[in-house]
C-alpha cells in the first residue's frame, strides 16, 4: 500500500519535475536594471536652447547679456509633442551648456533664468520641459555642462563645489530622471567673469567624478543613466554622426590617457565606437547627433534638417547596432521648433511605425540542431513570442547551433532583426543567415555583436520562405528574437533655398603648393594639407571683383584633426593692399562634429582678394588642412 502511495505521488509530481530546467550561466559583464530599461527606450532627444541660440552661435563664449534670453512664444509642449510624434521615448533638457547660463533658478550663480527677461526672471524652463515631457509620455533627463565659460570661479575648487550643488539641485527638484548627461568638453578660452582668458584644468582630478560628483546622481536618482565619454552607464560613440561601428560591443574597458584614469574629456577614443569584445563593464554606445548640421538653431540651416530617410539610417546604425539614438533638437529664438523640424520628426515617426508594424516572421516554425536539455523552455519558437527575455539556447557544449526557419508563406523583406537576452550578457560572436534558393542554401547576410538589438539592412529586397541561422559563440547562445520587416517608403524632401555659389573656376589660391586645387575640386574626400608660411593665412585671388556674402570651410573628413583650426579671421580686399575684416569667430565643436562651417558676413563686401586666417589649429605646428572652400555671392 505504501509503495502504491509513493508511486501515485510521483505521478502527480511528474509534470512539475519535468518542467525544471538549467539556464545558462551569465557571461561577461552584465547590464544593470537601469541599463536594461535604457536599451528598451531606444530613442530620445536632447534640447539645446540657451542665450547661444539668440547669438546665432554654436558655442557661447559666456559673455551674453542674460536679458537677451527672452523668447516671445516659448512652447515646451510643442517641442515634446514633436519628439513624441517621432517615436522618441525621452527628452533631455540642456539645463546648462558651456556658456554657463542656467535654465533654472539656481542658488549657485546669478547667470541664470532669474536674470533673464523671460517671465520677468520668475520662470523655470527646466520645469516646463519636465512638465511637457510628462504631458506627452516622455521620460525626462538633464544635461549639465561641467565647463562653464561664464563663471569667474572656473578652475578653482569653489567652482567644482558649485557644479556639484547645481547637479544636486537638478537631481532633487525635477522628479524621476532617466539620465544625467555630462559632456567631455572641459577647459579653454572663455569670458570667466570678464577676464577673457584661457583656463586649463586637470580633467582627471578637478571634478572628482568618481569620488564626489557621480555619487550625487547615484544617491538622488538611482535609476538615472550617467552619460559621459567613459560611462559609467553609457558611453559616447566617438562621433556626432549618430553611427556606431559595424561591430559595436556593449562592453567596454575605458582607457585613460598617459596612464591616468579615464574620465570625461580625457579618454582613449579608439575603442568608443566599437567597444571591447571582453570589456570589463557593460557600457553601451549612445549615438548622439543633431537633427540639423549644428546643435543650436541657425536660420541658414532650415533647409538642412535631416529627412526621415536620413534619420532612419541613423536609427539602423545606432539602435540597430546595439546602442541608443539621441537626436538633438534646436528651438528657434522664439521658443519652439521650426516647421521643417516638426515635419521631419512626424514623417520619421510614421516611417518607423509603418516599417515595424508587421513582423513578417510571425507564425513561422523553427527547428534547431540542438535545444538545451531538449526542453521547451529553450525552444527556437521563443524567437517569435515578442518577449525580449525569453530565448532559445543550446546545451553548454554546443557553441555553433543552427536554426532552420520556415515562414508561414513566402515573404518579401529587406530588414532582419536579431536580439539576445542581454540579462545573460552579450554571448554571440557572430551570426550567418542563409536563404533556401534553387534547392540549396545560399548566403544572405551576416553580423557580429548582436546584443540588445541588431538590425541588418539588406542591399535589396529578398523573397523567401525558408531561412537558416548559424550562431557562433564562446558559450551557449541565448537568442531571444528573430524578425523580418520591409522598410516603409518615404520620398519626403525639403525645398531649400539655393545659394549663389561662386564657381570654383573663378577662384585661385596664391600658393607654391600645387596641391591647392584639392581645396576647390568639389570633392569632400580630397584634402589639401599645407604648412603655412610666415603669413599664416590662405590667400585667394578671384577672376575679378565680386560682392561676397560669405564663405564655407569644410574640414578634412578622414577622422583626423591635424591642421583643423578652431578659430578664424576672414579679410577682404579689392587691390590686395588694403584689407577689411569681414568676420572672425570660432568653429565650435569642430573636433567632435566636423561639418561644413558657414561664415556669413555681417554685410556684403566687394573683394578681388580674400584671406582666410586659421587660428588655434588642433595640431601643434603651422600645418593647415581643408577638404573644400566655397564662396557665396550676394
């Protein structure tokens, strides 16, 4: 009787005993809970709006009268609504940029919204951005520049303490934040309370990032992602085009310079775009890119707003390579986005929605060469269940399993999406995808560094019903998603005002260097490099006297900063003897964002000769480099 009772009990327990399974052990560095939530966001926006907007500059010097910051129709809701229409999930307010102006009523400096003309100094723009974000279902974050070109204390311990007080105010008074964003730009020339000088700091020690500054964020906003060149939660991708490398690991071992600790503004940038396959920390790439050529609004860039197709390419090369997409939005001086920005965001949102509305692999059947413990918990059918964290896995010793997929019917697609269960680490080295064609398997696509999301864009549309995945990993893979999509068509374009460009055939450079023609060959990939003589300028002779409205300097486009100036002067002359200053200024952010630099003169000037005088080159000698010059007629 006792034996029968035990047997009966075992029969009752069998369904539960048979459901036990052994999940793979986590591999390498793992994401935190806040990083997992960040990966799920995919896209968010960054709003640059300070007195620099009213000065029509890209970096403010810190000398602007705070009274000029007085938008006539500020509308945070219009900005948040446009971001939401684009499918973005968050909004970051640049609470203070390098010009030092604070958008909230801080207790640390008078150079703030309280001294502006907006709302008679009684407003709080950070709060209005936060409230608008809530209204449109967006998460909210803040950017706080460590460099302050206005504050006379900059470079002293007093400023570092004031910076931490500013950070504490922002972390304490604006609800739950999803990020605390810290730029790598630190130290240089500035207003500094009227001193108008250059100040340098020891970037590795001055801010005490690890010891005093970032602990403020961890204490007051434990779920906020900290961004900087080196993380610790997400890293700069190493460029401002919005593209991660084709192979971009979420893991990274930050490297400092000259044997010093890695901190914002002082880091070896060579591995930022790619990450490290066996990096010590989970620090995925954030791909930040402005919607316009620059981060701040400039009227002459209204026709250069990125199109939905351009934004989609950035999405594929940021989110689609395991990172995040951070799009910079630039309100006009009036206080809201230009209609071109809104139109592009809306059309991009529609393109994203339409492209990913239908997974063409839904309803497919999958058969793997090996299933972990032969258990349904790890079945290849998990690839189609719309859950990022259920997954297919093989046995521990099976490191390159294959999965054959039969679609419910023949489908036409050009996008393939793969995901790993990143809670178990980034496990897969690479994947190969074959298509069944002409009664045999033929190569279709391949990819490395799968991670949170990997989207493969095929060169052309493909029709198929049967596909095969070949996974390669150092441990049992944990693949959670396989999806197929067809990119939604968009023919959206802006009608831009064409510039009256002076033909290159009408321009000569006075130089003994025969390669000067590379600066006027209409090829952005060719480079003229020259060591300037004692005159330290480039002189142009036009075919005759023209009325010149402005010019453009395109820095070299080969990811090399040698010979690229950060400041300039332009002088014009009719006879080559008497010279008139047409414009002087700085090429802000040119190292990180080497876009074409437009120089618009205050008024049209007649000229037969033009001198471009590069100042403060990024190289230590007198070397000068340019990809292309252009001149514009009135």
